[in-house]
């Protein structure tokens, strides 16, 4: 069973895919959060033969839903209606920060890239890496 992981943001949406067995998650891409988002996710799910979608559930430090959680829930309803695939929620706490920290170590080795280019690459690829962290946490929980 192959899963799609989603780190939903107001501007960008990080996307990850699992292996065919649903054991390991891998960063895939970043999509713009625009009018084409649902269509783009649907195409990816069809192309990759995805069986389920895992969305990051966003909460603040006190455990209450963030202001973006309403948009995430609406997106989940649209996905379920459009794709007829199950949508699961996985708590995401600081996944983007964690992803940036992991990538920061790697990007420090790439000194040939200008500082602004390096920061832009880090923030963009961190969204896909955060989606992979969300998806991996879900897979670990599901498989144990």
C-alpha cells in the first residue's frame, strides 16, 4: 500500500511518498497552494497509484488547532470527495523546523551557493522533508 504525505502550508505544500510496501517515506516535491493544488495532488496520486493520504495535523504549543487547521480539514474533505481515497491525520509538531535543521547540516557543506540561494533551497526542500517526517511517523505507528 503506497501513501502520500502532505505538509500543508498557506503558500506551499510539501509532498512525500512512501515505498510500495508502506514502510519508508521519501520527500517528493513542493506544490504551490493555489487553485491547481487539488488537481496536482490528484494527478500525483493517480500516477503513483497511491492508496491513502496522510495530512499533517497542525496544532499550537498548547495542543490546540492552529489557524491553518481549518484549511487543512477543508482540503481533507475535498481530497476524499475528489479522489475517493482514505485521508488520515498525523500530528505534526515542529516537522518543518526539524527538516530545516537536518538540511542545514547538509547545506553548510555547499558553500559555493550564495547565502540567499542556500536559504531559499533550504526552506523549499524543507517542506517536502517535513511531509516525509509526517508520513514516516504515520507509517511507523501503523506498522507497529
